[in-house]
C-alpha cells in the first residue's frame, strides 16, 4: 500500500513537471514571437533630416537675417515700391484662400481620391501643425516688433497668412505625394500666391513672407514626425505578454508562477 502511494505521488509529480515544462515552452515561444515581431516592426517613415528641412530652415533663416541686415531691408523697401507702383489693387481673398490647401485634403478625400492617412489621423496631424505654426508666429510677432509696410501695427514679422497657407500646402503634399506630385505643386502655388498677395496688400515685407512660408512647412513636417512616433509608441505599449508556469517544490507544495510584461 505504501509502495503504491509512493508511486502515485511520483506520477503526480512527473505530471506537474511535464505541464510546467509545457507552459514554460509556451511562454518562451511567445517571447520569441515577440522578438521576431519587434525585428519586423516597420521603420518610421517621417524623418527630420538636413535634406528635407533645408528649404524651410533656409527661408526662416533668410527672414531672421532680414530683421537687421541693411541690404535686405533696402531690398524689402525696393520690392514694396515696385509693387505699389505697378499694382494699386488690394485683394481680400487672401483672408480666405489661406485655408484652401489644407481643406483641399478633405475635399479630395471625400471626392474619392483617398488621402494617405485616415480622417482622425490626418486631423490630429493638421491640428498639431496649426498649434506649432500659430505658437511660433505669435511669439515672433510680439518679440520682434517689426512695423508693417502700411504702418498699421508692429506685428509684421512673420506673415501669419503665409504661414497658414504653407502649413496646409505641406499637409496636402504629404497626403497626396504618392498619388501625384502635381496636387502638392498646386497647393504650393496657392500658398505662394497668398504670400505675394500679402506684399501687394502692403501688409508684409518680402522677408516676412519667406519666414512665414518656412515656419508653415517646418511645423507640418515636425507634426508628421511627432505623430508617427507617438502612434508607434502607443502600439508597442499596447502589446502585453503573460506567462503562467506551474511549480512543484518537492515538498508537496504545488502552485502557479505568473509573469506579465507590458
């Protein structure tokens, strides 16, 4: 009887150990799968490099240098004089058309030409672009104190209308560049027209327009870069792995060991 009980206890122990090994191997295989999935995770598409930021950074730099450079100031005055001499008409369409490039993404998507990102993703990206652009423009306007050409206020630098238009133009470019480059080119053409209209309306110097264009483009690039990394981080945090392993300590104590990794 004693021998039978002992054999039964040994059998019970072996069964527990077998199940423990199976659970452990299952957990180990899950870890290998996770490691493999990490190695296959797509690399970020949007990067901030010298190559893709040199244009907006150069435009901003040019505008900043123009704040105190006598030669660029004379150039500002000369362009203003030439424009006022040949164009006396004032345009108010720039107050509304500054939003056209950004809105075009939603219009085209509704018309059937699908944008690169979903509605909510692209709205989040555009919102981030607007926040960055508006913050930069506001701060610079109230710290530089540049007088407008028509002397209406000391908030000339940079051009907010131009910044808004180029924010939308870069947004349009990013969403449709894989379809055709001409959609983005059209957006930039509209944005450039808005900038020129600000000079025609005697509201901005040309250096204000250049800086505004650079701020708009760079704000959108930063927003794409930031949002993509935020999404990738959220996805990685959303992966939870649990391993449950039975154990037997040899003294008749049986239990479960659990491990959770976030």
